[in-house]
């Protein structure tokens, strides 16, 4: 018992590396089970996981849509003709809120106060002029600070007004009929419903948020409670500790994400998911590994849970909002797009997810995204490992 | 009520959940005396002191302090002004980044003292405690003993009639400990009317108190002068008396510790060797050329104050921390680079409990057994053996968090010896453990050393434990002052006890400044004429702008000295504004467009030109087959494809109204919708051009114009609207999180005790702490406005004064919201994430950032308008983009002010002046 040399460990070269690998895998498995037990013992975190993958996804998908709906329109009707009434009647829900009729003097104050995004001004004798083929004009005032609705809303209103005018003219002047017929078909989302998009993007956001918070918090908790030192006096190496945290927490998020995609997105929200779920989960596994590595990295930068919160929130906000999951990647300046594609795995995962789930792309198409995520993850992990040694063993 | 009793407790009980901390305690604490509440950790001492000091809410029974009923808020408020309370933990109610002077000064301000009075009092107190050379040093950089002296200065700043000290000497070296008690003695000599109540776990220092109350399990088991207590128990020392006074069932478990002589081992290689071991952190030398040799099977004790380098030395021996200089070896094997093999020989127990609270006792043992790779068939029997030997079988399936400290320490020891290491390194294994459990622990250690030849290296604060070691070493300020057998060391210094020997070495090393022996308070009273000598000082004012300012000033100083929070406050919003301003754009451009022309006539090419000429589209190579189109959509290579059927040109010429198909990628609906509206626009203009071509210029007159006026943002650029909206988001997110952390931080570090124990009101506390964050948010707003103008070219078109006023009201509301959240959360993490989650959803989704409030209906609208962001968004966008002023926006400003007041009132209601 007091014998200092461990009896079971003759230093045989050759077999050492294989045995070493087995030992390390056994340690990893053991530590991963320990992490899973820790997660199970924390009801608050589990509640957060459940919330993030259910209610959170449902409310964002159904509540905050940036597609043009419920547009607030007012009409200044100085014609009061059947045509002007037909234009007002053409503004139907769900695209429009019922149009309000206001006087010309109210236009400025109402738009200043943001009560309406659109005001349609119909001049006197409008219908008569249209029928007589006289030159006349409808004016649409648009509050161009309502950036998500102004552009598309204008296009819809113009179409409705143009259709009504064309109908009025139709009986009289058949030559004016359109020479061609343009049929627009949207692929993979024929009605361009935004919930189809936001639900899946919200699943991605939840994966990012939870993996980063769970792994980082798991590391900080061990550092704060001193248990990490306890582990390090044992025959365990830092990379095993880090990997076990990524594996355990990643597994939990991945399982929750898969369930959420099938139950909440597919069944509750009724979004038809075109592609292969297995391929998506495989890609999500790579992504979870990368964001777990990011969580560990942040966990080595902050010293306390409080600091970790202050650090994680801006990082999470930037990675989410600049990932193409909120606004199109092509809309960002080229330099910013390059920066984000280099430092963050999220844009790659968003591209991957859109390809697989909406367009039904296969591995042959999406492999570059997978590779990019894995490469970024490897860099994160390498830096985290260096910092981990520095932080735990002193600078 | 008689003045000879300073505090009277009647039938007082207190429980935390199911745990009973105090069980029907009746106690009359005599006035004008030095009263000790003694007993090990967890018997209810702190709870009792907290109730007497008024920082803990009374649950059951009655407490009269200084003749006032502490259950009554008004009486408590006036009594609190005459009480000083120093909570447990070294410097726990101090502010580590503030200097010694600033700390004491803050307390002076809380009691409404003028600048001259504060200065005079600080001078007297600092001289008396020997802190005067260190007035500029941050409290966090003081040694444990000095922190406690500083805590005492802060407590004495207002000449209290009752001084409540909760374990003031735990973790302090013997010399500092003596100095501390001498200091209290001289203060009492100068102010004999002052009563002192002290809690302590060190029985030996309790012997010099005037009156004692010994506690066990929430009950007072003995009371009276030390002589009376000793006589009652019939023992010579208080430690022995305490054990003798315990209930029969507990006492039966106790067996005295006998140290058996160590069998002779003449092994040439010592178990542990340190030679010139040194560790530096930056310029600070934590361990300075420490050398010792420890033989096999020896029990080696390590003594010294907190922060003297004991733990650092132990960490270097385990290989947790690399040495800056020197070397350490275990059994002749160097620690540095010893790696895995070395670790199998060492069992380590760190200072704080460091096993997994979320795993059961058995799971903890199992985890360690497997990580040490015990053979699988041995694990079960080894765990069973340890559970039996360390008396853990009853709690094998319990979680350590729910167990008393003594059992947790046994578990830690069981884990440390699990793999049968030859060396045990134990960092303060018995700190906070009751005497019976401590003795049991020591018997196990002696068995391990004597029967199994395990070398034990441990640190301790208890002198009677040090005397049981084979040899001890005294460490001070990183250096070893002496090494030797306990009896030999006392002989060497010619002192009666080991403690006296250490004190004399420490005094020689001269690390701690010795305080003056002169009585303190008499000096203070001559120097400070104010209310000090009055027997009953005037009741403190209910609302005092001075106290509010004291809090604001202190919070600002702390904030300015915390780089992480400062970076978050100033840089955070700017980085996010840049990222969002550039990143969140709803301008849909650069759409990849490909032609699928199956006609290839001049007519089809003319149509395609009108598409490829658009500034929104960038042209990709044309598509030639339907499968290629499928494939390129799948790869995300194209966003829209215009398919022209064969025979298009002829059909057009024959006015047969040919159909063309435009395919767009719907993966991203907003982009798809915008693409569709671009296509509609292009088709309309193409049709018009064709009509003009066919019917000639006369037709132009007949066309009805549909004119569109983009107001406020003629160029229709995203950035004009997004930047003011992002400012709305930044000024809620960052200030709310900052102020949320502010209150919770005090709860976590313990300085909230100063709010609880002084006459500070909740409004003074909240508003005082809020002001610095409002100032920071306004500075951050100025920076945001500057970046908007310089980087994005977005400037204020309306009234800048209205915007500034609106912003001020808005940040008062958002910081108030943060404080409201932090009034009901308990940890900083919870406060940060709760604030972020609660604030972000309405601020992003329902306040006009993405969807105009005018388009919201039902619950979303209520949710949006129930939050200040929706009211500030029109102010920000209105003044930046729409050119509005106060005349248009005053209703919004009124609502924002109402929000600010509402949050303050709600936080005031939630924030408790007392702990429950």
C-alpha cells in the first residue's frame, strides 16, 4: 500500500500508445457520464433547455414575422367613387389591417406618430379621369423607416391599385391588356411563409445559445468550486475534461434539437421539412462540437459566472444576428461577410441547414460547410486548451 | 428594561427550509461586556448574531436589542444606527477595489459625518489599528489580519453601543489574532459602555471573554463566565468542557486522540522534498524559496495565516501549479513533468469542499475509482470498505450538499485515500468541523500514518492539531519561519506553548504592523466632537441625500476599477452597433439571377435584358436544362431563374399573351418576397415599354401614374431606420444588465450586509446605485450617436434636446428595470440571463425594431406597449429620421418617466432590508 510504484503499470513501449488511447477513451466516457449526471441534477438548466426548444421556438415562429402582414394603411379619398372604394376594399387581411379613411390634413401628424406605414391619396375626379383616359395619378406615401414592410408593402399596394385601374379600363380599351403573363413560383416554400423559416432558424439559435452557455457554465462551475483542481491531481488530462463537457452538453442539446425539429417544428407548427433529418443531425453534431468549443473558450476567458454572462451575451448576439438566420448574408458588406464566415461557425451551419432542410441538398453539396465548421471548431478547441492550462495552472 | 442587558432573546426559533438553525433560544446578553457565542460551524451562531444585528428577519420569538423590539421596523431603524455588524468571512463586507481610506470613508458617509469629522476619525482609527501606512492600499490586497482590522475600523466609525462580530479571527494568523483582541480590549477600555458580541469557533480565545454562551444544534447548552462554564463541566480547558457539555448521545461518540510514536523508518529517500521552491504571480512572490524534507509516514503540519502561501506550496507539490523556481520531488521523483505516474501516488484534499454536489456519495467514490483505473472487479469491494471505514454507509446515496461539513470532510478524505496513495496532501481538512468530528478525523489520520506508513502533509489553524503533528513548519508571507517538532520549537523560543512560540517568531518577522496600545475611543472622542459621546444619538433621518450620494460615489468608484464591466458597458454597445448596423440590413441586393432561355429570339433576349439590367440582380451563367436548374437551386447557386418557353417570340408577335415562369428560392421568405416584388416591378415596366412601342407615344398620356413617396428616408436605405432602432436596443440591454449585476453582486460578495445593518433606506440604496449606471448609459449614448453620424452618416434631424431628455428618462427606466430583476434574483448569472431574456424578446420583436408597432395586434401589442422600448423607439426614430421635436413626442416622454418611477417603486417593494 505504501509502495510508491504502481504495480499494474510496467512501462512497455509499443503497447503504451494503444493502451494510452484506451485509458483516455475510458476516462472520457467516465467523465462524460459524470457531466450527464450533473446536467440531470440541475433542474433550472433543464427547464431552460425545454423552454428554448419549445415555447421559444413557437412564439418566435408565430409571433414576430417580418413578412408583410397586418400592414397599417390609411386612405385619403377625395374621389369617393366606386373605384376608390374598390381600392379600399382590395386591401384585405391578413396582408392589410382594415384601411382607415383620413383627411388630407391628417397625413403628416399621423405618419409622424407612426400610426400608419402607408397612406394612399386618391385625387378628386379620379375614376372619371381613368374612364376618360385623362392623365391622373395616385400617390402612395410610405414611412420608409418601417424598413421590413415599406418595400414589399408598396409593391402589394401598387399591384392592387393597378389591378383595379386596369379592371375599370378593361371594358373600354382592350389594347391595354398585358402582352405577357408572368407567373412567379417560389421553390421549397410556395407561399413564402416566414414561420417555415424562422422556426428552423430559431432551432439553430437555441442550439448555439444552449451549447455555449451549458459548456461554458459547466467549466466555470468546476473552476469556481475547485473541482477542476481535484480532477487535475488525478490521472486525467485537461483535454479529457474539456472534451467530456462538450460531448455531454452537446449530446443534450442535439437530442433536444432533434426532438424539437420533429415535434415542435414538424408537427406543432406544421412545417414540411424536405431533406434528410439524419444528415441534418450529423451536421448539427459537428456544429454542436464547434459551439461547445466556443463555450469552453469563453469559459477560460471569464473568471466568474457573472463575467461569463457579460461576455457570452454580446458574443451570442453577434453570432446569431450576423449569421444569415435573421437577414440575408448577401445584404452584409463583403468584408463583414468574410469576417463572419472566418470566425464564426454559425453562417456555415445556417447555409447547411437551409440546403438540407429546404432544398433537399445531399452530402455531395453541403460538405464544404461541414468542413468549415469542423475547422473553426478545431481552432477554438486548440486555443481553449492553451488558455485552460494557463488559467488553471497559473499564468 | 434594564440597562444591564443589551440583548434579550425570548423563545427565538429560526429555520431554513427543513433545517432548524435556532431552536427556542432564550438568552439575556449582559451589557458592557465582551460576550462570546462559541461552538463549531453550523450550530446557529451566525443566525443568532444576524438576528441581534437586525440583518435577518425574525421568524419566531422576540428579540429586544438596546431596549428596542427588532421586529418593529421603526425601532429597528433607530437601533441599527447604534449597532455595528461585521459579518463572517475575511473582509466580506469590504469593497476590495476601494482603498483602506475609501472603505472607512464610505461608512462615515453612511452615518452622515462631515468631511472634517470623517478625516479626523479615520486618522485616529487608522493609527490605533496600525493601518495608517496603508491608507491608499486596496482592501483586496491586504492580508487577512489587516482586512479584519479594516473591518473593525469601518464598524467603529460611528461609535456604536453594540458591536456584533461574527467569527472575526477565523483564518487569521495567531499574532494578528492576538493583536485583534488587544485592539478590542483597548477600545473597550476607552468606551466601557460599549457591548461586544463575538462568535468564534476557537475555544482557546474564548477563555479571555467576560461571558460565554456555548451553542450546539441551535440550542444554548451553557452560559456564564468562562470560570462558571469550566466549573459546570468540571474540565480544565474550554474545548474539553464543550465536549463534556454536549448531549449524552453525541459525547458517547467521542474518543480522545492519542498520538502513537512513529515506527522507525530508515529509508534514504524522503517522501517529500522541496528545495528553494518559489512561486511568483506577476510581481507578487507568493512562495519564497521554501525548503523542507518530510520522511515517510510522517505527519507534517503547515501553519500560517490565510494568504501566506500554504495553499500555493501544496498546489506546487501536487503538480497543479508549476513552480517559478526551485524544485520539488516526491519519493525522489521530480514533480515537474512527473505526469500521470506521480499523480497515482498522491491523494489531495483541497481547502474548500471540492467534490461533486450533484453526484451521490457513492457516485463520487465510483467516479474517482474509475478515473484512477482501479481494476473493475476491485472497485465494488474498495468502495464498500471505504464506506464502512469512514462511517459513510448510511449516507451512501445522499448528495454531499445535504450533509454536514464533518461528513463531507470524511468523504473527501475517503476519496483522497481511495487509490491507496503513499502521500496525502490535505489543505485545512478540519476547518469548520466540530471538535468531536475533528478528533475522529485525526484518529483516522494517525492510523493511516502509523499503520500504513502514509505520509501526511496538512495545513491547519488549530494549535492543538499542530501539537499532534510529528513536525510543524510556520509559514509567513511566503517564507518558512521555523521547522521542527512542536515541543522542540516551544523549547527553542523558551515559551510555554507552541502558539506563544509562533507569535514570537511572527513578531520577529514583523509582517503585521503592531497597533498602539493606547485606548482608542478616548482619542476618537476628543478628535471628533460630533454625536459620539451623546448617550442616545439622534435618530437617523429617513431619507438622507448624503447616504444616497455615498452609495452613488462608491458604486462609481468600483465600476471604474472593474475593467470587465467597464469594457462591457462602453465597448459592448459600440461593437454591437457596428456589427448590427453593418449586418442587419433589409436591403436585398446581389441576388443571383440566371436565364433559362428556350426560345433564343430577339424578343426573349430583350425581356431578359430588362432583368439583367436591374441593380438588384447579379447575373450568373445561364441555365440550359431543367435538371441543371434543379441542381443549381439545391446548391443555393441561384436565387431566381427566368424561364422563357420555346415559341415565346412568335407568340408575343401574334399577341397570344405568352407565359413566362420566374422561379425564386423560397428558403428565406423575406428575400423571396422581396425578390417577387422586384420581379413584379420589372414585369410592369417591361409591359409598359411594350405598350408604348406598340401604340405609340399617345398612349403615355392615357397611363395612370402610381407615384410612391418614400418619406423620412428617401433613398430607402435600411441603415437610416436600423441605426436609431439599434440604439433603442442597446440602451435597454446593456444598462439593464449592468444595473442587474450591481445589486446581485452585493448579495454574492456579502457587502449587502452594509445596507442591511446601517440606516440606509432601500430608495437611497437603489437610486444611489442606479445613478452611476445612468451616467455610463448617457456617455454610451453620446458615443453611439457619434458613431451613427461618423460611420453610418445617420444624424439627428429633429430636436437633439428632446432626444437627450427622452434618452435620460429611458435609461432611468431601463436601469430601474435591471434593478428590479436583481432584487429578486440571487446570483449574477441568473440576473444577467433573466434580464437578457426578459428584455430582449419585447425589445427586439415588439417595439418597432423589426415590425412597426402599428402592425401589431392583440397580445403582442400589449406586450410591446408594456415595455419602455416601444415608447422610446418613436423618440429615437422620430428625432433621428423624421425631424420631430418635443411638441410631437411629449406623451412618450411622460410614459417613459412613469416607467422609471414604476420600476423603482417595484424594486423598492421587492428588495428586503432583512434576510429571511
